[in-house]
C-alpha cells in the first residue's frame, strides 16, 4: 500500500529552523520596544466562541460571512480566532481588567486564522503583533498607538511606507454619511458590481473598499465621510493629526479608507507598503469606542492596531534587510575515543554556564566527520580532544574562521571564550540588524 503523504492545510505553513531565527528576532524586538512604551503582553486562547466574533466584528463583514474556521463541540460553537481585538476585549471584560486602574495598554503576538484564498502575503494561518489600549478616549492614545506601529518598521529599516489616515466618525456621523452615500450611488445601482449591490442596503461603507473595476468610477467621486463628521468627531480627528505632526509622523489623509470590521469608530488607519504587491497593507487599526459595551462591559473607549508579520518579512526581503543572525554554535567539542567523549559531555554545562552555546557529536562519527559537521553548524570554535590531550590536561582550541589553534587548559579556554563573548555582545548591540549587502 502506498504511504500516505501528510501535508499542512492549504494556506498554512511550517516555520522551519532556518527561518525561525528571523521570527525570534522580530518577537524579541517587539517585546523590547513594547516595554519601552509601557505596553503589557496579553495571551488569549486560539479558540473563541463564535458569537463573540460575530457580535464583535459584524455579521456582514467578509471575515464573519466567509472566512472563519468554525466548529462545534456539543452545543458550543467555536472559531479559530481571525483577529485579536474582540478576544482582547472579551478578556478585558471577563477579567475586570478595568479594575486595575488607568488605561490598559496591552500588546500581543500570535497566530490568527482566516479562510481566505491564499496568495503572496495572504495565508490562512498568519501571525499578527498588535496593541490595544482600553479606557482612554484621548487622541493621545491614538497617536501613541500609531507611533508604536510606525516605530517598529522604522527600527527595522522598513522606510518605504505610507500611513493612511481617516476618521469614520461616531455612529451619528456615519449614519448621515451612509444616507448620503446611498443617495449618491442609487442612480447607478445597476452598474455596481454584484458584491457592492449586496452591500448597498446593509453595509454601504464597504463599497468604498471594493477592488472591483466597475465600482471604481463611482468610488472616485463619492461624497467623503469627513464632510459629515459631527463637531466632536472633527475635534478628535484634528487633535490626532496635530499629535502626529508633533511626533514627526507623516500621513496621507484618505477619506475613503474604511476598515474591514464593523467595530470601528472615529480614527481609522493603515500602513501600506509599495513592496508588497496587491496585499499592500502592512498593518491597520483604529478606534472602537463601542465594542467593550457591545461585548457586555461598561462603556470603555479603546484604540489599537494589528500588523501582519509575514507581510513585514516580505517587505524585509524586498528591501534586502536580514533579520536575526545566521545559524551558528559557539563551541563544538570534537572528541576521539570513548574517554574523550565522556570528558566532552562533562564540559558542556560549564561552557553553557558562561553564556555560550555548545554542542558535540551525537552520532559516534570519525574526527574528520566531526570537523565537517562543526563547519556545517557554523561553529566559531572547536575544542579538539583525544587520548593525548586528556593525559596532558591541555586541549586544542581552534578558531574556525581564522584557522588558528592553541593548546590550553580548560580554565584557560573558558577565560578566553568569556572575553570573546563580551566583545561579540558589544558588537551585536551596536549592529543588531544587517543588510545582506553589508555582509559582503
Ligand atoms: P486587519 O486589517 O484585518 O485588522 O489585519 C491587520 C493586518 O494583519 C493586515 O494589515 C495584514 O498585514 C495582516 N493580515 C490580515 N489578514 C491576513 C492574511 N490572511 N494573511 C496575512 N496577513 C494578514 C485587524 O486584524 C484588527 N484586529 C486590527 C485592530 C486592532 N484594530 C483595532 N485594534
């Protein structure tokens, strides 16, 4: 019988060891920078009740109507989380996080699931990092959330981005705008795409987000929401822009920017990159002042964003930015004979204790094969030990790059390696990111 070949689900990918270092690098950077902004990490389950996502994001959104992975167990219906804003709000309400006092400044990193048609930059399991600030209606919170988002890309050297900004106002502003938009589109209803026709009654704002060619002429001359903002919404929007100006963050106002979830109010934004092709949104977010109440909490204004990590890596590739170091190990102990192997195994803890990475052969290979393996592992140093070395108490420390060898006691080796580690650390912190062109 032919062996069955197993594979990942369409649009879901393994992150293999050769790639994982760039993920770890980015995750470390996010943790480190989030701490500087005083954001605290939150981790929520991968599964959520279907009703939370339907209520939170909106029944008619693309995500809820066609992209959720759902299943049931007994009478309970669940989905794999398609995003984290609604789950974070659920956690906030369920755990009474408001009682901690002040505004809750939360961030997260993790996998999300949407049954979209996979293509470059669009997967069915993808990863986001993001921020949700709950409890503040102040435009300073909007500005700080945007500042953190922009900061991460800047830190990585992804400079070629555009921040698109809009305000979709409060519900009253939006109702007035929806009415005007429908009146404007009505005479040409028959000429709109099928999808826009279905959105016309219940969700006309989403028509502005249409990619269908036949809709474009109507979108281009449509009324703009910013003309329908209430006084309060206008003030909020103006202040957000002023704060961004103060922070030196440039933006382009896009009055047709509407986001894919129904929970948004006031500020809406997206960070786009020309290096991404058709899936050009690196990140997106906005205010959602009514969601906490919608999910059963007390009225709590909130603002946040989420960024696609796979898309960030695509932008890095296009810009020739390499994240994380190459695979390597500091020390490879090459042993000849059983006594040397035993000795080698016993040295590993002391070397690791110094803060160095260390390994040895697990396969009983010849010395030649072990040296070859040390090269493959990109070992910085090898410690070579056989019967003679054991008798003399001096071992060969070989610098693999310089091809330089010294006969040293184990204490001397540990001291030399510690000094080398300190130098390496100081270089790493000065140049944590490299472009492959710099390495040549
Ligand atoms: P979103 O715009 O749906 O917003 O997703 C944010 C980012 O996730 C996108 O800009 C994109 O980079 C990435 N992304 C989305 N779908 C995929 C996919 N199928 N494959 C790869 N990357 C993808 C949200 O998720 C909101 N929760 C953001 C937010 C937070 N709003 C307020 N707080």
